[in-house]
C-alpha cells in the first residue's frame, strides 16, 4: 500500500463508520435522546458553539495552569529528592499516597479548603498530574552515567555544576516524557474536579456542559461536549509529543 | 613518580578486591594493568585517580595530598560524551568546570582535538560521529587539561579490530610525542604487549601483582609483526598459565 493511501485510510474508515451510523439511526428511527446521529451532533455543535467554546477554554485554562504548576512542583521535588536521601525518604510515601487516592474523593475537600474556584480546580488537576513529572524526572536524574559524575568530580565540579551541567540536562528526555503524560492527566483531573465543583454549584468547563446537557436531556449536545473533550486530550498529547521530539532532535541531533 | 605501597581495597561486604599492591609508575612510562575480568583493575585505576581511598596502604602522586582538579585525565570504556554538546564543547568541559573562559581555553581545545586527529569535527555532535571518533573526542577531553597522569580503562574494548589497531597506533605516537605518563587497563594480552613499556600482571581476585615486565619493543610499523612482540605475547601467556587456577 502506498504512503498516500495509508494517510487517507483512517479518514475513509471514519467517514464510512459515520455514514453507517447515520444510516442506522435513520432506518431504525432511534430517537435522538437515546442515540443521536452524527448530523444531529453537528447541529448541536453549531447551536451551542458559544457555550461549548467557553467551556473548552475554561477547561484548557485549568489544564494549562495545572501543567505549569506540576512542572515546577515535580521538578523541584525530584531535584530535592535526588540531593538528599533524607528528603527522599520523607517525601516519597506521601507522594505515592496522594497519587493513589482517587481525585474524586479528595476534590470536595480541596474545593472547600481552597475556596477560590479556579484555584481549587487547578489544585485538583495538579494532584492528578504532578506525580508523572516527579517520577519521570527523578528517574532521569538517577540515570546520570556514573563515569560522567566521576569526570565532573575529577575536575573539581561543585554540586551546582553537577546539577545544572550534568544531571538536569541528562534528565530532560525523561522530563519531557513525564510532561506528555502529565498533559492528559491534568486534563482528566481538571474535568473530574469540574464535575465535583459543578454538583456543588460552581458551573464551569466542559464538565458543566455535559452535566447541563444531561439535566435537559440534550443528548446531541452531550455528545458534542464529549467529542470536544476527547479531541482536546488528543491534541494535548500530540502537541507535547511534537515538543518532545523537536527539543531533543534540536539539542542532540548531529 | 607515582607510587603505591601495600595498597589494599576491601568493599563493605568483606569483599577483597585488591591486596598488597606495591608498584611504581615512573614519569613518562606507559603502564599496562593486565588481568582477568573482576581482578580489580578498574578499582586500582579509581584509587590512582584519587576518587576512592584505599582501605589500607598509601598512594603518592609525587606530592603531599590528593591530586588537584585536572591533574588526572581519565578515559572510560565508553566515550561518555555529553550528547547535547559538540566535540569542541565536550573537550572544553574539564576547563569549563574549572571556570576557564572559552576564549582562553579555545587554543588548547583545538590542540587537543588536533592531537587525536579530529580537526574539522569541532561542531559535530556525538550522534554524528563513529564509535572510534567518539573515543578520540574522549581522549582529547582527557588530554586538554594537560594531566600529569592519564588513566585509561579498557578504552578500545568496544571497538572493531581495525579501528582498535588504528587507535592503538595513534595513541602510541601521541605518547611518544608528548611524553605523558599513561596507565592503561586492559584484559587483552596482545594490547598490553603492543602498547606498554611496563606491564603489571595481576592475579584473579583478590588482585595482586604477580609479575612486572619491562619490555623494549622496536618502534614503528614493524612492531606488530616483530619477533620480539610475539615472544612477549608468549611470555605473558605463560605467566598467566602459572597463576590462573586450572
Ligand atoms: N563500589 C563497589 N562496591 C562493591 N564491590 C565492588 C565495587 N566496585 C567494584 N567492586 C567489586 O570489586 C571487584 C573488582 O572489580 P573491578 O571493576 O575493579 O574489576 P575489573 O578488573 O575492572 O573487571 P573488568 O575487567 O570486568 O572490568 C569485582 O568483584 C567487583 O564486583
Ligand atoms: Mg573494569
């Protein structure tokens, strides 16, 4: 099969599936509050474009802020854990506990404690996403070749020189992998927190679009919001993947 | 003169890596540390670098105290270059760590790269270099601070035979030109016989020095085929047959 055929194959498959779906909905007269056809969903996209767009932007703002905060927190903790085994022993179990606790379970508490709604959502998304950056960066810091460490010591390098000229640059590929994972995790964390906040009366983000549509039985709009959410996840993952490749080939390429 | 006096190294779990090593490394000599895997060659090299302390005994670098930064050049089995830095930046590294500016270091960086035959490759990153060229950069990095002692830990073991022969010849020429003191770890009898003018033969663990040879082979292209070289290989082989458990 030629390259160009391979390129269009997924779209052909998608279009065929959509056509079959639409045909099945028409022929079986399925009401749109059970399963809407693609055309109905497209219509819902158009009709609610303002609300959906605002919801998407708000969710992305939470995700972006959380990713930034997770990066700072995760890298800082990873460096501190690499520098001090006491700190590592003190922090590691708590980081793991925070990681394995479902965010739905602690989101109500965070929302009450933090008060400011946007900040509360960001904190929830950070709780879900920072561990990916922390653990990947820590693995990268530990992967510094011991021979290079010896070479640095033989030339009288200070701790800071070792950190900034050796360990952190060596950890960069690991960090970027962590960042890519954290991107989608932050999105998931943001939406889960929005669900919890929404049921508590703070309406925002794509989650609220889904909740509201379900209250009103606007199933096509619900599908539209879900599709938007999925697309946002894919785009975040793809963009961070491209960032990873570009940064590393620019840095290490011949 | 670098000297080791009754040096022993034991590790935490009671493992005896080295026992009672006494040896001299005269200035300008090319010393080969030859022994089977696990006999403590790398450990001995790390002791000589000052990175690790002996459990007992003494090491002297010809002055009181430990080596100063840059006094020791170290070449590892893998080139261990910084993948994000080009050849010139990699060679500059030891000087940069000692806070020398690029403009004052640059002439020495270029000299070191020229010494290993890498003029014109200053801008190449490790990914764009062959295994042999990466090892050359690694040697240049060890030479750039003009160390009093050059330590090499099986630097050519991972290279193919042709590249290895070329690098051996170039290293010998470099050593004759510069008069550097070299300690070269290898587990190849042929490599030790070809390169060194002082061969320390080590026993299996715990490593001791079983014999010291001071060969004097002809200089030049005929060395690899000279009868003296082949006689030396046989002599070393015979002494290993005496010390290795059957
Ligand atoms: N930091 C360490 N802690 C504990 N044991 C060690 C340490 N470093 C080396 N050893 C042990 O000391 C012994 C000698 O090791 P060394 O690496 O010096 O051998 P070698 O002669 O260089 O072997 P090779 O030819 O395989 O490189 C080995 O048994 C090794 O496991
Ligand atoms: Mg070794």
